[in-house]
């Protein structure tokens, strides 16, 4: 039994072990079966990928797409949809971009379908095969803008979104296809960053070098308009074919070397760009003075350049979209390198560029959008096929295309390249990075943002700063081609040119400005003068050397070949590179050439003879004062006499008596103040204040009158013979102008009769014409520019003068061709010279030595104007206000004293008569009359008479009265003191 129990126990143990193994294998089988069912439950969604798999961008793009799918579904294993990739190799061209069977479309068929209006699309069999046979719901690609141009219409017709991560041409947006998604930046988005660089370094010219393709042509209108908007001139557009040989590229570069512009913007595909710079390095266009700026199409691919190609682009600048550095990006780079090495073991491993990151993000966005659409019917609706149907007629229409498109447009996430969100069918960048190629690669030197412009460090989180900057201080140190220690100025003199040909005018007179001397024996010319010395000083102050030579615009015998307009037109004809001389800046001339800033004062004035205007009239004594001043003075004398009478009448016997006597006294008193001979005493303090002010006015007036009259009678009075331009026109006088000058057109615009014009060539001829006069074959006046006028007057200062007004013009300037880069530099140099001592020395040398006058060159002193009221109205105002205030105060005191009369019940007329009677009486309360009451010699009759009206006859003379009053005042004052004590 024990053995039986032991045997049964062993059997149970074996059964349990077998059962455990059975259950284990059953669970594994269930897991595998479950996984199989789960895998079978996912919905595959066909997606086409059209790339050039033999190009660096194609290889990189496919590797990034593969890694993106692996990463996405590894982290989203529960998703019910899976992207099933169907790849096609476009093999780098358009017509064969998607040949399912390897056959190309015949060219005749291509043009036939173009003419039939298939939305301007050259149909390629690859896309047709993907849509018709594979029923793809979306197409990723193609690589180039040209290829995308022809696939956009096909996607629109089949309602299949075409998603490109590398087609950047702005021209693609003009098709306005809803089903074209640009998972990349528009090339035009980088244009503001490039123009900010031009503003930063103050370059005024640029040459555009771009590939002859859809990609190359698309950005050109945008960048040209942007540069013109900041006054940068595009001097040349160099278009290079993709199939151009090295010899053709070299010929084009040699042509660029002969031009003066040294700033080049390069926008082309990678292979052509590397060949261009290799050739430019060979022929010496990567040396000092050159500036090369790459668009993002080449800058983003610098990581694919070989070491030898990098050596050929040392010092170039480039712009590219800013990609934030994240842990996810660093992790992706490790996985991508492993994948790329696995797929392309013989290729050199580089870093994934922005196009690869956009490809990764585009696939991620598509996978998310497909999942949002859900488990729907990803099928095509077939069309009826007729016997004469074309390939386009055989493709169906995707049933889920519109839903997938809306899902794509609403997808937002944080991708490897930054924030991924589609606006208006494309991505938008918030910042660009500016890089400089140094050593073995690129180095960041700054950033550009739409809000802040060029900045050294990027802080997208800081939204407080609103200052847009284009200062070079905000960019890092840049190593330019050839490693110069200075910033290239952006242009040089053309290497195929010799010296600048500077045209100078040939003149008979005014040789102080420009003088051309011929040596008949050697046929050599010597050019001197004020304008020549100024130009030499300006060119010597430039920070670089500019060789030039003067070429006279005249015949060997010293005759001019034309006027100044003819001379300037030679610059337009490119016979001269510039014109230096007494050339005036005029608006109509600036339509064809560019002027520098002026280096002389501006304006056109009238020159006339002057004559001695010493007056011989018997009424010359009236001329020192103008009539308004004479009348004002007389009125104030009368007014002051009235004021003094009002203030003194009631308290001063000198201003009392019969009305005729009082009138004579006040007028005599007022006018005698002119010579300070008045005898009447002033006893009122108010009157004394008024007289102090009036004495000051009279003193100033009489002294000014005396000085002016003495000048009129003794000093030579020189007056211009003509003072108004209208007087010349009205009298029909002859007028003169300098030969060849623009003043002729000015006189014609001023409506002068052309038959009254006479020409002069020299100061001597001008003096001769003015001395003769208009009636004797000469002129009454001459019109010329101020520098010529000042020179002439400095030699004839006692006979002629300039008369106002001066008509505004911009002075003398140097002439250069339109758009010449020398204009801005020379203009700055003009400012430096004119503001320094050098200009004073030049003027001293050419003009001061000919100045025979001691004045400022404006002619002899003209007689001063008559003294007018404008010079004295302030004094009269003070005297008038003081007088009025004094009268008001005295009258107020009088009315207050007799307020019982004012407040009485009588009529107004009665009150006025009573007040007038009271005012005519003596004010016995005044200290001047209180003295009489205490004087022992005054009789009672006299005291009674003092109470009445002004007596007709007095018993003593005014002087006796004054003396008695003074004595009595003293006695009374002593008596009052004794009583009070």
C-alpha cells in the first residue's frame, strides 16, 4: 500500500508539472494569438512618397520618414490606423517623376494635355500610378518646387493632399490649391532677414545669383521689392542653368568681376551652389572686398558639403530657420545616424538638416491626421472610362480626402523643428538664424525675428521688448572672405576700368571756380580752381583710393562744347563717370543723374548798380523820421500836455488863469521838453512820475533824430538803382545772365521777355554791361548764383550790390550717374570737408586774395532806413500807460473827495457841471495853497480870491508867487511844529 501510495504521489507530481507546462504554453499561444488579432485589426492607409532617392535630400528625407514612422507607432501602439508607405523614385526630373512602369510620357502627349487645360500640370506617370493603382490617400513629396508645380493640380483633381517638406518656391502659393500642403517655409519668409543684414551693414547694391528654375525664379520678385524698399539697388541678375558647365559658370563669374557691386545673394540648389563657389574660389572671388549671402536653401544643406566644398565658401553669410535645441532632437539624431548608416553604409554620415526635420514632422502630422479621421472607408470613387479617355480621366476621387485635409490643417504639436501648425497651407517661422562659415563648418553670429530684428541672443519667451533693431552691434564677429579687418563696403571700382573720367566745364570767365589751361606744345591740360580743390579734398578724405582724371568739356582752342546741361548729359551717355565744376543742383537735372550734397551756399539773386542818394532837398530835416513816427510824436506831445494840465491845474498857479493862457502854457510846456527849457514848476508827484518817463522818451527820440539827420547830410548814401524784380519787367529793362547757366530757364519761368536778355562770360564783361545801363546797350540788372555774385562784388564793392529776394536753389554739387555707390560716400566726405578747416583754407586761397573790400562781400553800405515807429512804440506805450494811470488816480481821488455831489439826486448834466466847476477851483487843501493862509502879507481879499474861480488878473508875477509860496511854506511848517509841540 505504501508503494502504491508512493507511486500515485509520483504520478500526481508528474501530472502537475505537465499541467504547468501546458498552461504556460497555452498562455503564450493566447498572447501571440491576441497580438495577431490586434495586428490584423489595424487599418492600413496607403501613402505615396515621391523623392529623388539618389540625392542627399532624398536620402535624408527617406531616412527621417522611416524613423518618424517607427517612433510614432512605437509610442502610439493603440492607434487603429497605420501608414502604408508606397515609394517612388522621381529620378530628379519632372516628366519621369513617378513612372510606375519606368516609361516616360511622350513629349507630344505632355504638351497636348497642357493645351487641353489640365490645370497647367505636366502629368507624370508616377503620381498617376500611385493614385490610380495604389489608391494612396496622400503623397509626401516631391523634392523640388518644379516637380511640385506639376503635381499640385493632380492632387486637387483626385482630392489627395500633396505634402512637400522641401518645395519652398513662393510661386507655388499662387496656384491656391487646397490640397497642397507646404510642410516647410515659403522662401519669401527669409527676405526680411536678408534685408535686415543689408541695413545692418549699410550696403547700397546687390547682385542676385539664382538657378534658372521654378525654385530660383520664385523668390526673386520678393527680394527685389524688399531691397528696393530700403533703397538697395539690384544692379544685376545672374541666372545660371542647372545644366551649366563649369566653363559657363566661370564665364558668368568673370562678368560679375567686371562690375562694381561686391555683394552677392545666392539662391540655388545644392549641387549647382557647390560648383559655383568652387569656381568662384578658383578665380579669386572669395578674397577681400567680396560679400556672399546664402538663402536658406543652401544654408540648410551646409552639413552635406564635403571638406573641400566647405573650404571654398569660407566667410560667407547664410540665413536659415531657427531650430530649438531639445532632448528629443538630440535623441533623434542618434537614431537617425544609425538608420542612415544602415541604409547607406558607403555614404558619409552628416547631420540631419531642416528638410529632414520637416520630413519627420510632416509624417508625424499625417499619421495623427489619419488617426483623427478614424476607421473610415479609405477608398476611391471610380469614374466611367470611355474609349477616348486620357490617363487623367481614369483616376478616381478619394472619398476621405476632404476629411483628411481638414484634419491636417487642424493638427498642432511640438515637433523636432519647433511648433508645427499649418497656416494658409504652409508653415510659418518665428525666427531665423544668421550663420557664418568658418573653418570646418558654420557658426551662429545672430538671430532675426519679425518683432526685434537682428539680435545677438534669442529669447522667444521674452515678449516685452518691442524695439526693432538693425544695428551691427547686435550681431557677432563675422569673418569675411579673405579675412579683412574691416567690413566690406559692398562695391569697388570695376577691375576692367582705369581711372574715373571726370568732366569739367570750359569757361571764359570766373576762372576762380574752374580754369582749364592748354599746353599747346604737349597738348596737355591743367585744371585748377575752387571747385577742383574742393573735389580733390573730398576724394582724399575717402577711406579708400579712387583714381580719376579731369577731362575738359571743350575744344583744344579753349571753346566750350556746350552748356552745363550738355556737359551733365555726357554722364548719362556714359562718356564721363562724373562732372566736377560750378554745376548747380537743379530738380530737372536730378531726373537723369545723382548729385552729391552741396558744398556751397545756395540761391540766385539780382545784382544792380548803386548810386549816391545824398538828399539835396530843403525838407531833408523831415526824412530821419517816418511819417507815422512824426504823427505819433506830435500826438503824444499834445497828450502829455493835457495830462500835465489835469494833474497840475487845481494845485499849481502856473497852470491856472484864463483858458487861452492855460492852453498856451500847457503846449509851451510840453514842446519845450524837447530841448528841456520848460520854466513851469511841477508840484504833483503824479506829474513828476509822468515827466520822468516822458523826458526819457524825448531824450531817445531827439538823439536818434540828430544822429540820423547828421548821417543824411554828411555820409555818402548809396542806394540800388532797382529794388524790385517787377520794376524791371514793367519798364522793359535789359537784364543779363551768365552764358551756359541754368539761370536762363529761371528767367523764362519768371516771365521776362527773352528779347531783353543779354549774355556775359566774365566779371569784366558783366561790369561793362552794368556801367552802360539798359538804355545804352548794357543791362539794368544781372541774375546769377550767389557764389558768382560774391566774387564779382568783392572786386567791385563800391559800385554794385545784391538786392533781395534771394531765390532758393541747392548750390553747387558733384555729378555722378544714377545709382552710383560713390554718391553716398562722397556726400559724407563733402560734409567732413565743409565742416572743417580745409574748406576755409580753400576759400581763403581763391576768394580772399581777390577781395578789395573790407566788408563781407555784399557791396558797399547802403543808407540806413528812416527811423520808424517800430523802433519806438515800446517807449510810447510805457509813457501812455503811465500817463493814463496817473490821470485815473487823480480823477478817482477828486471824485471820492466830492462824493456828495456824485451821490446827489441832481441830474447827470447838473452833476457834471458842478464837478467841472469844482475841478476848475483851487484845491485849498493842497500844501501849495495852505501856505498862503499863514503868511502875514496876504490880505483878506487875496484869501477870498483864492476860494473863487481862476482869477483873470493876479497882483504878482508867477515867479514871485512861486518864491512867496516857498517862503511861506517854510514859515508855516515851523509854526505848525511850534503849535503842535
